[in-house]
């Protein structure tokens, strides 16, 4: 068979782009080589609808072992009783939870997208806002912190069936206990979406959502440093509160509802090659090296935030507890859209982002989001954060000077040459 040089040439160009630049998109990371090797394997050839030991296809003995290994390792990471590793993405994990516990038109309560929430937490352009009656809480204007008083007031007013906590652009920890207390008062389930901070939660660096939230979802490709995918978890299984029964008249556990919501509810055959890569990544998370990595993420993020604030950049909430920070650029007289575009010209990758109470559209934005998980994987330490912030500041303060941007790009490429990405790949 003829080698597809067009595609493989593009893959090689993407490797070089990743090697030469500073990756600051908070949703991205670099997997280990063995995670990538596990993902590109013969298990992509195997169809395996169902779950280990309960498949609709023959020949699943080996993929059963692989998927069970991923489940067992994930349970060990978070000290939990239930895990589903089949969701193709975090969005599909959230969709499965909604399918399991909600009916169309049910009230849900989540963090507003414009305040740092996620599309799947009730946005009107997403299934979660189209199928369900979405209501929102926000962050306080004065300090950028989650407004728990608003959350509680909204919950008492609308009595949601599910309260969603978690965010895509919020740099502080969460008070899960307080959210559970109001949820119990109004009869709501609590779902925590920990897609961003999951790796830090795994190592005890942030509050544990599992004791307070009924169901927890996450992606596997951000701070967990695995392949792109999703997971659903519970610390303890419990009887479903909806009175549903199976065909034998038994009350199903919540785990039954969640499994059925993933398959056959929203997905067909699981991606067993990706699940194999998840299993490898979960094994890495159980290592001492990963513990050191997670601690370094926090150290680097705080060093970066400090360096930005010393240059009078306005970080929403005044700092960070996790791996990311959201910066309001209005005092720098540049939009998030332009900042993203010119940083890319200097081989610095980040994403524009709305800030709370933004006066610009989602296509322009007043903010930009930075995360340190990927550059920490590259080997950067706290002392390297100053170079990164200086480079960003130099570009943003000279946004219309092509010569300055070109110079910064050369500096970035030279700087990144000391942090070799995938040296085994030549």
C-alpha cells in the first residue's frame, strides 16, 4: 500500500509546531510517548459494544482486560467505587449524565458560560440548553469568585433537578460541601465537571469533590495528561432516586443508569484503542513522577500569575489555585482576539476568552486564558515563567510591530530548544 505522504507530512509539521512553540492553551497537554503508542494500536480494529464481560460481539476477551485495567486504575487514583471510561469526550460524559438523570425540560443550574462555565453546563447553543431548562449562577463582580449566595438563591427559587459545578475558565478551588448542602435542601443531584483540575485533585492539591458530589465527570487529556477522552465517576454507588426498574422489576443503581446512558444511550462501540491509552495514562498518574509533576503545575501557575500581576495584568480573582488563569486585557487596550492572533505569530499559543461582565462578544472577547500544564510537561520550572511572561508582554505591548514579534518568535524558538519534545521521534 502506498504511503500517504500528504497526511504524514502534515503530522510531521504539527510535531515541529509543537516543539518550537510555547503551548499555553489550558485545555491542552502533551501525552507521554507510550500513551500515543498505546492509542495507535490494533485495538482500533475491534468492535466491542457493551462492557467488560457483557459485550454484544465476540472476540472481546483481550479488550475486556484492557478496559477493566483502565477502570481499576481510575478507581485507585480517586479512591472511588464506580468508573466508566468509555465516553469519547468530556462533553459526551456530561451528556450521558444528563441523559441518565434528567428529562427534557427539567431545570438545571450551572455556572454561566460568560463567567467561566462550559457549553455543556446549559449554554443555549448546546444540547444542555436546548433540551433542559437551564439557569445560571455567576461570579462576583468585585472579586471574580463564584457567587455561592447567588447559587443558593437560584437553587431555592427554581429547585433544579441537577446542580452543575466546575468550569473551563475559573482559576480558584470549589466549595463542594456548600453546594451539596443546598442541593440536599432543594432535592437536587450534584454533578462536578473536573475536566480541568482533575490531575491536581488526584494528588490532593485541591478540594475533593467525590464526598460531596453525586457524580463526577472529567476529560482525560488536560491535567490528567492522557489521550483525548472522557470519564464518569462516583465515590459510592447509590440507588437511583427516580424509581426506574429493569425488566425484572429491580430498582437500578445509579451506576446502571450511567452505564446505559453511555451505551446504548449516546454511543455505540467504545474506542478500545483510546481506552488502552487511558489505561497507560492512569498508570502514570499513580507514579511518584506524576505527583512531582502535579506539584510543579501549581508552583508554575502561581509563579506565572505573580509575574503577570507585577506587569499590571488583571487576573480574574487575583490569582490562581490550579493550573490556569484568566486575564482581563482591557487595561492593556487590546482584545482577546487580537492578543491570540499576534501571540500565534510569535509561536505562543493561547486562546481568547470572555471575562466576567465582558463588554465584547464571544468572537472578540476582552480576555485571554493561559494554562501551564503543557509547558510543565515540557520540563519548565518556576524560574522559566518570567521568560514566558516577558515574551507575552513584549508581543502584546508591540502588537503592531512586526519586527518585535519576529524577534520574540526567534527568542521563543531558541528558548524551547532546551525542552525537547519527543526526542525519540527524531
